[in-house]
C-alpha cells in the first residue's frame, strides 16, 4: 500500500530536519511525502531542498493557516492511505508505517490510530505525557474521547465522500474531522497498540486559559455539527479526560487515555444536555 504523509511548514527550521529524516528512515518504502510551506522566511526551504530526493511534492506559498495547508497536501496525495506528520514531530520508530500498513491490510479497516508521546522540545527522550489509546468504540465520543490525531491514518478514497478539514474550526479542526468521519459517518477504525509519534510539547490551543476556553468553544461547535448528543456536557469532559495523561512524578505510571471501566465506557449515559502566488514548488 502506498502511504501519503502530509507535513505543513512555516518557519520550521529548528526541527524540520528531524521530521524529514524520520520519514526517510521508515522501513516501508512506498511513501509519498508532501511538504506544504506557508512561504517561510527562515531556512525551511533550504532544509527541504536538502531532502528533496525523498519528497514527492513541495509547494511554498501563502495560505490560510495550518489546515488550509494540510488540505492542499491532501489534494495532491495519491496514496492508498493518508496521514499527517507535523514539522516538529518524528515517528517513534522506523517500522511505524510498516505496522500501520499491516494493520490496514489484516483488519480491512477504514482508519488506524495508535499511541502518542509528548516529549520535551529539546530532548525527545524526556517524556512529559503519554496518550495511550484504547480499542475503538464509537460511543466513546459521547464522553469527549478522540484518537490522538497525529497517529490517525485514513483511506484516501474516503476524503471524496466526507470531505477535507474545515479550516474555520482553527485548533479544533482535527477533532471536527475525526468526529465527522468516526462518529457522524461511522467509518471503521482500528487501534494499533504501537507508539506512533513523538510530539514536541506546545500548541496553540493549550498555551493558557484563554486559549483553552476558545478551543473548548470550538470543540463544542464541532460536536454540534456532527450530531454528538449533549455537546456542551461533552465539551467539558473532553479536556478533563486528558488530565491523567501527564506522568506522575513519583510512580511514572502510564494509564490509558480513556480510564472509565469497561461497563461505563461501553454504555455511556450522559446526564444532561445542556493567498498568494507560488514562491517555490517542485514535484517528483
């Protein structure tokens, strides 16, 4: 199976080489790496050019933000499955894509997701948080659950049925995308119990209380759009459900991202409703 990986960049010189080398080092070789740049002014383009032999498409032009760039990449993709690797992230091991492909093939599934490590920006071996997945069940969305988006891979053909990312949801666009596919349209999904991505800490939606409240509002709107019942209640549960992902300083214990007992998780009962012109581009 051919895998298309989309990486969006904007002044990403600090960690981009690690990201590109991570893709190049994958044991699965049928990979189409697509880089969509927002017209960077630092050394991003020079770094991309150093790795151009392993890059299928590269475009550098102004855009309307991260998810607009990702959509451009998806429109260029020709793989059987598609996924996203952020410019400051790396794959957790060199066999990640091979295992994702094997999971698609053996399980005959529409999508696959796995585990995620949040690491210190300056030291990828210093783990600050672990997003441990659980086997997929659609009704987990009723409790604010979602797969770890950087680990989420999807059959590309489904994009033509259910659409690309909705840029106007900003930091909640990834959640809206997965809610649309997994909850609203009920595509199948398989949990791969494998560490997929090491993600450097930081992010627009988690920087302070004001940003978190704004992100929470967008989560709520995404839930309403995709017919998730009790959207206001669930939007409150969503950030709370992540608290235990942070490592305990004494025990260093890792717990699952969805810690409810199987009885409750399987039968949730919510209690209340409440532009510019291209600057640089090349293709292989």
